[in-house]
């Protein structure tokens, strides 16, 4: 990536609002790949601001939201549920021509909450980098988080093509592959690839915690046989996920309905002892896995047998 | 583990029936940790037998099941659904005092199918090492698969304490922590920690594959946001999993019933916009994750952000 780090910055200044996992990863990525000349950081938490200063990942850590509005690109990296309130406070300070973006995991609801607060001329281009971990906070971020991951843009119709091209170049510089689609389609795609899996994972971990016949300590002990992979997902940030489900309600409920229908059919196969039906389904699902590995969206290394690594570096909380 | 490798072998000869992932891992583990003097291998597949010979992981690759019956310890490492038929063919050749075990993921059904074929005096001690990967076959195995994993024994009541102690020592030598419980309890514990998670994973991957509004290529592209972890589990061997669901039907359906009730409650929270209820559940599920990491049953390394590793070593099919 050395040749990329040496290219010209894409924006003069970038302001990041919210320096958690995603915001701090963007900050680190901007530095590592020279995507902007200056990084301005604002977070509502005094503790986070102090930590960002100590980490030295921004040029300017500002005490007021308004002070971040002067940047050429402002990115909201806060939970989906507060994007509207941040936009209301930020809106009046934005100058026409500035690019406003976000990283929220839901798009239609964020647009509905943010757009009304923007002065004319502000280029609002919502975005969603499909990358993350189950950790939060400014210490959890890293510059390579977006490498070989997708970043979806859902530009408002009235946006300048030049502004969209600049934001595309920005995410490309951070290592992402950029794709554009409508907000509604984004919310449907993510409902199935991300929101439904998280919902199911939270649910199964909750079910296992409530059993009486099997103790919690047994569930933990014998978790390597499948369950632990769900607990990883179900350890994701509660605030972020509450906001996602509340703000992508329709698409999530729609996908959950499909899942439920299929589960009813699967249950019937088990009850009736339909071995051929089970075998056919289990063979079909394998093909999708192969495509994911082939497209570099996961590694082929065996996982269920992964070594217990008590000495792994701590990664956030 | 050098000092362990240097201890005396626990069995003189061990026969492995079925040299797939688990059988071949046991073979490699016996060698690596000196758990037996001789390894005899039988597999119904000519191709597997040839591969085992080429890999050199057994002392004797035999062409007939009967030739494997002379060992002090015989372990069935075949799919659950064929354990009964293998036992019928093997039973008459076993000598009193020999220890017979298996590694099946289901215990009550295996016992019901195997026990009737055993001559008196054979020490039948069913076992289930809680370790594996989503790969199959003799190339997928490795000696350290059982390290720091649990192995559950469900000994028949009439079994000699000395035989059970020897099998415990054997699995301990391979790196496992041994636990004893009833077959019925095993099947319930595994229904929640392993069978239900796999069922749910197979189901969600099936659901995603059948959508019309979201293309399969979109599902694959954007899978890093949660979905891919399910596809890993849903890539497990179809034969093995068909047999598990057919042979642990009651416990699986019981756990599925609980899961379904909880999902109905969760769906209602989303529909009603009950943010506090969602937040409370998502906070509770985090605690279980922490215990799993603390007990060394998983690593704390962030996963959703794991690097795409196109150059990972191929691991089985
Ligand atoms: N994590 C992922 O996997 C992932 C992936 C893709 C997209 N996203 C999206 O990225 C966004 C941020 O997620 P994250 O994982 O980076 O969360 P995070 O680590 O919890 O960081 C969010 C940060 O925003 C701060 N904040 C909250 N309210 C604020 C406000 N009104 N003004 C300024 N700062 C505020 C928080 O401060 P406090 O600590 O005081 O709350 C925190 O420092 C979310 O919209 C999420 O949907 C997340
Ligand atoms: N994989 C896991 O994660 C895991 C974990 C714990 C326990 N287990 C249990 O371990 C057992 C084996 O699983 P595995 O993953 O090792 O499966 P595998 O890799 O598919 O190996 C099974 C082997 O048994 C052979 N076989 C099939 N029928 C046979 C017969 N009648 N006589 C002799 N050999 C026969 C198969 O040959 P073919 O190739 O010709 O079919 C194959 O080589 C199963 O009972 C499973 O429930 C698996």
C-alpha cells in the first residue's frame, strides 16, 4: 500500500463525530493511507475525547460540535439512534458545498432523521462500511478495518456527482470496495446479511441462558461445538443493536417472517424423519459458504477447532 | 507437552474404524502424545484407506473390519447413522475385556443401536469429544484438535471402573478434559450447545439463498457483517448432520420449541419498539460471551473484522 500512502490527500479536512470503533478506525485509516490533510475529532464523551488526544489519532480534538462543522467532509460515526439529534445541532454550522456522510448500519431511517436539518447545498451522501468487530470504543479501532470490505453509498438524488466521486475515492483509499444502491435496498440487504443473523444469535444465546435442565456452566463448557460462534455475535454493542432493530423494523420483521416459515418446514423434516430433505438442504447451504471464501469475504481456516488463545491481545472491552 | 509424549502408552493397540476428521485426528494424536503402541485403521472407503496409508498415520491399514477387532481399544469414528451396522459386523469378533468406544455426536441413539450387538464382557464406553471443524476426511485431521477441549463419556452402568479410567487417561493424553454424564443428559446439553446452533445456521443460510428481493451475489458480497459466521457452521458435513438430527430428534425439537417461544417475544419487542427490552437482552447475552472467553473455549480476538486470507492453507474440502 506504500504507493497509495504517497498519493495526494482526497479531502483537505475530515471531521469525525463519534470516535468509537468505526470513527477511530477511519481516523487511523486516514493517517495510514493519507486520505486527508487534517483530522478533526468530536465526541460527546469527555472520556473518549481525552483518550483520542492521548492516542494521537486526530490533529484536533474539539470540545464543541460546531467546531467540527468547518471540515470539507463531516462523517457521523455515532449510534443510529442519535444521528438525527446530532444533525439538528450540526446543521446550522455546515457550509454549502461541504460533504456530510455517516456510517450507520441502517440508511432510510438515518436519512429521514438527518436530511430535514441540512441547509441547501450540503452534499449529503449516507454510507455504510460493511466492516466491524464485536468491540467498541476508540481503542478498538485499527487502520486496516476496511481493507477488502465493501462500503455502500446511498446518495440523495440531488447530490453532485463530483462529491459522490470524492467520497468514493476516500473509501477506496481506506481499502474498501464502494457500491452504490438505494437506501431501501440497502436496508433489505443488510436485514438478511447482518440484522437477522444478529437477532437470531441474540435469541439463541438468551434461550440457552434460561434453560433449567442444562446449567449455564455446561453451556459455556461445551460451547466449542457451535454455540460459541453465536455468542461472539451476541456480544456486539447493545446500544448499536437496539438502534438498528428499532430503525430497520419493517425489513427485519419481513426477513424474520421468511426465516420462521423455513424453520417450520425444517422442523417438520426432523419430526417426520425426512433424511433426504435434510441432506438436500445441508448440501445446498455448503455452496454459499464456498462462494464467500472464494470471494475473500472469509478465510477457509477451520474455525470450530480453533485453538483456545488465552494470550490473545486484548481488543477493546 | 514433551513430558507427556514421553510417558508410557495407555493402550497397547488402538483400532480406529472410520478415518475421517475425527478418526484421523485421534490417529495423529496417539502418535504425537504416545497414547498407544500400535494404531490399526479400517475405513469402508478404499480411497480413504489408501490415503491413510499414504499419510502414514497408522501402523496397520486393514482391509476387513474383523481384522480391527483384535485391538485393546476399538473406537467407532463413523457417522452416527451407521454405528449400529458397524457394531453388528464387528461384535462377534470382539474379545471379552476389550474396550469399545465411539465419538458420535449423539449418545442415547448410538447406545441403543450398538449395545445389542456386543458379546458379554466387552467394555462399552461411549464418548464424544467436543471438538471438530467444518471439514471432513483424513486430510482434515490434526493432532492438537482435542487440546483443551472437553470429551464426554457416557459409560454403560455395567462397565468396569478400570476400563473407564483407562479411556479417561487416553483422552487426557490427547489433551482433552474428560467429563462423565448420562447419555440422556449429554443429548440435551448438546442439543442446545451444538445441534440447535447448527439447525439455525442451516436454516438462515437456506432462507438467504431463497430470497428474490436480494440476490445471492449480494448476500455473499455483504456477508462479513454477521451472515458469514453462520455459513461456516452451515458448511458442516451433510451426512453427519442429517444423522444427528434424525438421532436426537426429541431433544432438538424440545430446544427448538424454546428458541421459538423466545423469538416470538423478541419479535414483539421489535414490533412494539421496546428499546429497553432489547437493550436488556443484548446486555445479558454479553456476559455469557465473556465467560466463554475467560474459560479458554474461544479467543477474544475480534472476528467480524478478521482479515480476508486468500492464502490460507487449504484445509480439507
Ligand atoms: N461496530 C460495527 O460493527 C459497525 C459496523 C458498521 C457500521 N457501524 C455503525 O457505526 C456507528 C458507530 O458504531 P461504533 O461501533 O463505532 O460505536 P461505538 O464504538 O460505541 O462508538 C460510538 C461513539 O459515538 C459517541 N457518541 C454517542 N452519542 C454521541 C453524540 N450525540 N455526539 C457525539 N458522539 C456521540 C459515543 O460516545 P459514548 O461512549 O459516550 O456513548 C462513542 O464514542 C453506528 O451507527 C453503527 O451502526 C458499526
Ligand atoms: N466433525 C465434527 O465436528 C465432529 C465432532 C465430534 C464428533 N463427531 C462425530 O465423529 C464421527 C465421524 O465424524 P467425522 O467428522 O470424522 O466424519 P468424516 O470426516 O466424514 O469421516 C467418517 C469416515 O467414516 C467412514 N465410514 C462411513 N461409513 C463407514 C462404515 N460403515 N465402516 C467404516 N467406515 C465408514 C467414511 O468413509 P466415506 O468417506 O466413504 O463415507 C469416512 O472416512 C461422527 O459420528 C460425528 O458425529 C464429529
